[in-house]
C-alpha cells in the first residue's frame, strides 16, 4: 500500500500538517519496520515528524506496531522485569546505567538493558558493559531473578535499528529515538524506566504511558540516560498501569554531598567506579539510591 498517503498528511509543514489516528500511525510505522519503504521515504518520514512533532496518539500507534514485531524477553519467575533503555551514552558524565542495573538486580529483580550507539562521538553502554564483563545477548533472553542482560536493538527488531541509524545520514533525531524509551520489550509485567531532556517531552511521554497503561518511572535523566543525575535530585513520576503517581519531588540546585564520580568517561574508568560502588567501597549516589527504591515500589505496586 505504501506510506505516501501518510506523508501527504504529516509533511505539510508545522502549520499545515495533520495528525494521524492511532491505527494509521500503526500502519505507517509497521511498514517502516517491515522494510516495505525506501530510504527516501524513511528520510521523508523522519523530517516530516521532526517538523510536526508526534502526538501521544501517534506515538501509541508507533508503539502498537513495534510491540507486535519485537522479539520479547521474559522473566523466568514471573517477577516484573526492570527495563532500562540506553541510547544517549556519555559526553561529559559517565554512563552509569549499568550501575543502576546492578543495584536493582542485587535486590532480586531481573533487569533488561537495551540500546545501541546512535552517534560516534560518545561512550555507549555496550562499551561499559563489556568492561564489567556483561556480554550482549544474541536473542531475547529468559531472565533469572537478579540477572542483568543487555540486548542490542537489532536483536529486538532490525527495522527499528535501521530507523535509528537514519540519524547518521540525516543528522537529526527521529521518532524512533523517543519510541525506544517508551517501549516494553518484555512479555509479562515490566517496569519501564524512562527519561527526558526537556520538560515538554516529560509531559508528552507521560501521556503516552497513561494511554498505554504502562507501569513506568519517568524522570529527567543524565545526558539522556535513564539514571538520576548523581549531582541533583530530580522529580520522579511513576505510572502504575497507566495511573500517574508522584514518587519524588525534585530538589532545586546541586546536592551538598556530591559523589566522587570518575573524572574520565571512558569505559574502564566508569567500570572501575561501578565495581567500587557495588562492592561497597564507594557510596551509592543519593539520587540513584532513591531511584532504586522507587523502581522497587513500582514493581510490586
């Protein structure tokens, strides 16, 4: 059928573009994920949605299409899987997503990290996980309680990885970069930990979690990663099967008791810091310790 009829609706510029119904958005995104569209059409879609912006209804449609095509992980015991998307990497601060995963896992929950490198100038979670000897899975795993697994995006869905990679050619983020922070790559119960960089994204992402009836933790993360900034205490909002609950009021300014973070963001320095915290040789950053408690609260809400 093609997506040209959808491009005509969403590609009329910021003032003239029309939003798609959820079913239309699902059809469009499904064709993209299935590889039924050309590179030119993918580029047109990316630019059109970048100019127009996705509505929560459209993002729900994109998620419907994605969830129908994902290779899904699961929990061996039936306990909720904690899902940590990691797509931004480190620029000035270390990637501490593996530390968050380790802190949650040692409390007995299975943890799934998924992600991929989206640009060439940052240190990404895969590099840090390799340094702490957590290897990537070649298939969607069945997770044991207390296990941390890393699944590259292309294992979950190759078409999604193709869309993320369009950034390298176009130079702009697209709808997939938001979608991967909202999707649930698991069968059975899960807690999706998600983050935003600008307040307006927090509003729209919250609306999507509500409409999708998701259980999730949403906060302003660290350089786009889903870890609470160790230097601050951000507001943390929870969603329990779509119902919003405020878990943590944010605190203005910088915390007085700052953690001794590594000065370099390379994988080995980051891995050494993570090992030291997990071994008890360094304290857990306050904001991250609170984040862990809120994740556990949501898992058993």
